[in-house]
C-alpha cells in the first residue's frame, strides 16, 4: 500500500471528523452550501499518486471555492498538532518531517489549492503532499451538476410511486432500496415533458451514488400529492423550467416585472373518478428545506442592475445614481485594501466598473474582511457603503405606501390574483415546500410538506385588502436589524418587512433582505422569506387552513 493510500484509509485520524466540519461550515440554500462529505467517495477523497492525497469537497458555487479553502485552512490550523502526529504515526519518517502549509495554484488545474507537505529532513521532495481542491457542484463529476428535486418529484407523481420510507428505514438494505428508487426514476425520466435535472440524480460519474438528500425532499412533496389526489389517474406531468407545452401555456401568467418567476415549476394533469369526474391541472411551485430548517426563500433575484427586477420600475436617473454609487464605493474599497491609488498599472479612479468588481472579487476572499468592507467598518470605516445606502433610498422612496407594487409583488409569490387570471375552475395552484434529509449514510428522514394553497391564499389576501381606505402598505426596516451602511450593522445586508392591513395593526407578510450571495462581480440578490411573526400571514393562513378540508374531497 502506498503512503498516500494509507493516509486516505485513515483519513479520520489525520483530518478529524470532516463530515461534521463541512456540515457546520455549509450555508444551506445558498452559494456556500457544501455537499455532504463522504470519506469513502473516490470523487471526494483519493490518492492521486503514491505520495499525493486529494481532498475535493463540492460547494454549490465554484465562485465560493476560495472561501471554502480559507475555512478549511483555519480548521487545519486549529488541529495542526493532531494532523502532524497522525501522519508521523501512519507513515513514519526515517529521521523527522518538516511540515509546510501553503496556498497556490497547482499546475494544470487553474485552481488555488491549500497544500500540506511533509518533507523528510535532508530531502528536497516531499514524502506526503495533501491538496484541498474544492470544486463547484455546477461542475460536478457527472457533467453539469443539476438540481434534481423538481424532476424527481415530477416522476414520483407521474408514476404514483408512494415511498413508504418508515418501512424502508427499518430494513437492513435501506440504502439499496433507496438507490433502486433513484435508478427507477432515472429510467422513467423521459415520461416527463420538459424534463430537466437528470444529471443531478447521482453525485458521481459512475452513477453509483444517488442524491438521496434531494430524493427525501421530493418524497415529502410527492407522497403528499399522491394522497391528495387519491384514486385519480395522473395523465401527464409537465416540468416548465425549459418551456411551456401548448396545452398549458394559458396557465403561464404573471406580472411583467418578473415574468414567469415562481410560476408553476411542475403542472400535474389528473382525472378524478366517480360523481366528481373531471380533468384537473395542479400547478406546483416547489421549494425545499432540510429537517427543521426555516422556510426557504420565496424569491431570489437581482433587485437592481441590468437584470434587476426593480430596475424598470424606477426612473432611469435613479438607476444611474445607484450605479454611480456602486462604482464609487468599490473603487474606494479597492484603494483601502491595496493601500494604493493604482491597481497594477491602472489608476483605480479610471477603472471601469467591471474591472473594479473583478479586482475586488479577487482581493476580498476572506469572509470576515469582505463583510467588514461591505459594512464600512474597522479598516474600511473611511469608505462607508454608499452603494447600499443609495439602493435603500430608492427602494423606500418608490415602493413604501405603493399599493400597486405590493399587489403585483405578492402576486408574483403567492398568485393572489389567480382567479382574475383564470376562469378555468379546473386549475389549482399551490406553493409547496418539501422537507427531508439524508444524513451520515443511513438516516433518511421525511416530514410533511408545507402547502400554501392558491385559492385559500387569495381569500385571505382579499380579507386583508378588504377596505382600501383603511389599508396600509408599508415597507419598513426590520426591527433591530441595522442596514449594512449603518454604524451598528452586524451583517452586510439591507433588511425590510412588508406590512399590510389596518393602521396600528397591520399583518406582517414577508421579510426581505438584499445581500451578496457570492461573487462581487454579480448583483446583490433580493431575497424574500415568509414572515413567522405572531401577527403574520403565515399564522393567519395556518388558522384558516385548519377550517378547510383538504384531501381528495378538495376536487369536488
């Protein structure tokens, strides 16, 4: 056995509990979400040669590989003595090792790696080389790493495959049974019109490692849908991400600001039987979350910039002011970071915005420093975030107390004007969040999904909007959440809350945040979350839903 393979086979002794480290480091539902670590995965941990070991964690966005490398470096530094002792014990040197820790681009990869070397005294060539080379899931081992959640859900519903996970979990060959389910879904994917996401069904190129995390979330939704439609025949399931089939184009409706966004991800056509025999179309806007996690974002889009969904709703002059503040702010940040007025041979004040952002993205790889820069704190106190301040000014000026914006924006998320769009009573819409997870190679857990049914949602909003003269439409800063440009800021974000209802006692509908999800070369993302405050739409919906009868009777 080679020295490198010895390290691989005893990786827990050398690196500690990497599954725990990566799971604690992972940022769920964002660009910094890290795939579950598996010491036995030949794609994640392997001996490249007799003396070289590769660790290759998968992070959702390849633009965040530098961030992960820094986190891993900090982790290794915290247990450096344990790592060195383990290597000495597993691969004893003739005299002693000199350990070095470095970060550099490895020839032929184009990726900056964190490199650990153990070199025997008196030798110039290392006996052991360990490289961390994280990669983005978007460049996964099976080609482009797609999100399989929608397609898995669609096939399970199309085939009416009810997964008895409680029974499977008790069996001795549970993993094999779940793998067979994914294999079956993979083979039947061609039955879904507009199918997309097939390359994400497995996490390895040999298709031996099924994505059971996404399967668990898909089962949460599909089991529920199958129960709800009862003995109805499922005729067709469409996935709408790539195109809308001619039969369902009439259901592709939405406001112009974010055309088609959050429209049905899949549409199920089914035929009920008996006295209530009829053809129904059920549009599902699919979300997902891990066990016990908060509800995921309802909307995640750039707010401003060339692709910003609010850009067309504000005067061009205001958009220009935002872009000017952006350029001025990042030029200032680059000057503070480098301590120079030039970057390379180019004066920073003459660099165009794309070059400035690219330079900042390369310079601000440390998460803490990047946050301090965006908050204008500590070293960057002389360069306040006028960019976020300008976005805040424009957002509040044009959208606070703006009834039309509120109704259009909330319709984008909840389809509250569903009945005005569609006279076809056979169409139904639900915003539905699957909840499930697969952990430690053995725990497959599924919870019932959360559904926001379209017509009930519309009824509740009609009540909220019932007295236009007495309704307020307030866009306010979240309580105790300072904006990034304020001196007391603790996060590099803008925080808002949308309130609707009677003055003095409005309903908290959604919470909004504006932040950079990943690279600075992109636009800040506008994220929307369901409010869970006491006097919130979510709680109002829950109370009303308890009075309703769902299940197969809902189609009568």
